[in-house]
C-alpha cells in the first residue's frame, strides 16, 4: 500500500535538489568555517554564499541572518535575547494564546524565573488576535511583541503588517514565528516590517536541525549560547554547514514555486474540506475559512476521539495529526483549539491534514473515500450522540 | 499492511512505556467485541453503569445481563468514546467477563485495571490511568444490578 503523507506541518522531506547540493559538504567539503586553511575557507565561503542568498530573498543585509539549530532555538534567542538585553528598559512582553510551545514556554520561563510579565492575547473563534486588545495592553514597560505569522495547527494567518504598525508606533520590538508561513506567505522583511523573524528548515524541504533568525541591525540582543563566537557572537557552536547550504537552496526553491504551489494546494485543501464535510455529518472546520495557510485543513469529527481516528487512518496508509489529548505528552487537548473557544470534546476529535509538494488529487480523493466508514465505525461505538 | 515498523526501546521507554500499541490492543480496537449494537436493547439488561466524561477524553457506558441462578454475568455490552486503548480495554474486559459461560459477580468485582492491561499484552504506561476505566464502569453496572434486584447488602459503600 502506498502511504499518503499529510503531516507536512510536522516536517517535510528534504527536496532532492537540496540534498544534491549539500551531499559533498558531508564528505569532501567538510571543513570548519573557523579553520584557517583550505578546507576552512571552502566551508566559510559556502556559508557566506548561503547567507547572501537568503538575505537577498528576505530583502535583508547578510549580517542580519543568524543561523541556529532549529525554529525553537531561533525563538528562544529572539525572546530571551531581547528580553534580557532590554530588562533595564522594561519587563513586559506581549504574545498570544495560540503560539507554538516554543514561544509560550519561553515566555512562561521568563515570567517564573526572570521577573518578566507576559500578556497572552486572546484570539477569536478563527484564531485571530484583536488589534484593539493589543493596543490596550501595550504600556511603557513593553519591550517585545511576538506574534506568529501563521498557526501550525489551524493555519490561521495573523495580520502581521497591521500588528507591526502598532508595535512601531509604540516603539516596541516585534518578532514573528514564520516557521509555518515560510513556504507560502511573504518573506520580505522590509515589506512585513518585522524586527525579527524565525524560519525553520525542517518545514521547508531543508534538513532538520537548521533554523534562522532574521535580526534587524540595531536590535539589542544577548546570546543564549556562549563559546566560540560564531554567527556574529550570537550563536556559538560550529556551523551546521550542510544545513545552512540546504536551507538557502530550500528557500530559493520554495520562493520560485510559491505562487503555483499556493494555488495548487489551496484547491486541494478546499477539495478535502468540502469533500469530508459533504460526506460526513457533524464535521467542523477549525481555523479561518479564508485567512488560512493553503496547505492546512483542520477538522473536528464530533462524537469521535482523534487518536482513534488517527489509528484508523494510519491503517489505511494515511498519516495525519490530531489535537486530541491522547497523543500529547501531557495528556492535554490542544491549547490552540481550546483558545479558539472549541469545546474540549471537539478538540479531542480534531484531525489536522497538512498538504505538501507530493500531495496529489488522488490522495485527497482517497481520504474522502475511506473516512466516512471510519467515522461511522467509531461513532457506532460511542455513547455520545452528536445529532 | 505493507512493511511493519518494529518498536525500538530504550531504558526510558521500557520504564515509561512507549506510544505504540500491542497487536492484541490493535485487534480489539479494530475488531471490538461485545459493543452495544442495538441502542434500543438497553432495557433488556439487568444493570447499567458509566464512568468518565468527555472533558477528560474518555467515557464508557456498560450494560450487564446476569444469570440469577448461577450469579454469573452472561452478557456485557459497552459503548466507549476515547482513544484506542480505551476502546480496546473495554472490549477486552467484556470478553474476560463473559468467556467460559460467564464470570461470577464476586469474581468480576475483583478485576483490576492491571488484569485488563496484562491481557492486552501491555499498554503505553501513560495510558494506564486515563483509559482503563472499564472496571469502574463494570462495578457501577453491578451495583446497579444489586439495587434493581434488591440485594442492597451486597453493595459496599465507599468502594470506588
């Protein structure tokens, strides 16, 4: 049986073009960019070239691109780094309730260990923040706002440019987690107006273990890793040379095909949502109907528990994800779905399909074909009536 | 289906249990035994019990039929909303009670979650407490039967 992968928001495969470009940096061109010899210079040149290429796409200067080990690390650097650098100026940070745990848990850490105060903005039923609430909570001690561009679970896209305007007017530094947005939305930091932006290779058909932080010149920041002083002193540790080169290549490819992929995937996404809602009763779409990522379909199948449904899907070769408590490490339902006001039961019954470059129309058709029976089976076993 | 992945254990996963299910669990999940097919048939049973709620992510309803002469449970039907281990453990419990012409009520009151887990060929440890609730649903159903059949002396108060 051919397996259908619909978990691209978790991670992507490495694009063959990317793999081809980086292969020799594992074996022949393995030098340490910090070494003063042939191999070192070769590696350093490759890293600089990658930095230049990425900077061009982001419309940034190359020394504004900091390579890290992951999206999580970039987020930690952005939030802890700026908060600590500005702690004499203020101690208030603003974020919102549907952020990735990398943001929320970093903020919580700063709250409980370093005396910072954090406001977690509410979201509406679509997962969008309220700009008036943001304006209201900014105060003289606010030093940082961090709002994701697009949500990893429900795909909701926040109005980043509007948020940036508010941050700028109040002279507050703004960071966005663009890990999920990167392949689909605007990456030009000048047009977005952001001060910091996180991107992650493993969601972008680059290898895992590589991330970057766009850091606008002049933004006060402290490193969180100390050592050899790589990455302008902001991220010590020998550079992940193949990862860096791979990320550059991956961003170039995704920029090149962005328009056509967005169009193609939006169509498949809508086909999936409409197909499932048409064939199965009591299926709710989570997130926004329009302002959502082209590759995200998050649906709650009422009366059914997500892990059970995931196991049925897996048995049919379909690999997706759920916001149910039963697959989370802490046995809690998705904080994102609960923040949008979803009832716990509906959160437990959610399935996230995230599409990508290998997703074909036949895959969508298969999901629509096999799911009604699965849901019917589980509803038959269920003491909860949804009608 | 196609090639099957083997679970690779570490000391930590051996201690905590991993996320994957045994073949017995999968068998009971995909082919559940004794679930209540006809929801109109609930009146034919001698005892009913439920446990859990949707907020926690699991809920079970159970119905039993008792042979008064032998004091054995001859039928055990259930409905479960929850994850695969919740469904499989309820299915397994219903089989344990009704196999070999039924289990004596006094014996079925002694069933503990670990007895069900053992028969399932183990469960991920994180699932032990949240999903194996069948013994509680069964006890509630048996006590309901005691009440209905006026055997109040058999109800042990405070036993959960």
